[in-house]
């Protein structure tokens, strides 16, 4: 299973030399500086609409915003400790 990677938004924003506010303005009026900060910090996950807007605005693939969650799908019965 994949999970949201908040670092991707920060890296993309910084690569374009944009402030939080300038990034928010580029992707649409409904996005504010505070929400971009929350995305980058991992406090909030952007909507699919927001991620599509970022992807289209900066011409990057949608899947850069996700990483493989190597822990998901496991349960306590699958984790074994030696000793």
C-alpha cells in the first residue's frame, strides 16, 4: 500500500524557488500558505484535486506524491521476535 509523502511537495516547491505563499498561489486560489505548510509537515493530506492541480501546474507525475508503506498490511501475528 502507498501513503502520502509530504516531503515531495516541499522538494518540488523549493526546486522551483517558491515560498509557501507563492506555491499556494500557483496551484489555485483555494490553497493557502498555511495549508501548504500542513501538507509539507504531514499534518494534513492534500485532496486528490489539490494533488492533481500540483501535478498539472508543475508537469510532474501524480505518483511522486506517494511512497510505499512497507509496514501496512502487517498485523501483530506476522511480526516475530527472536529470543
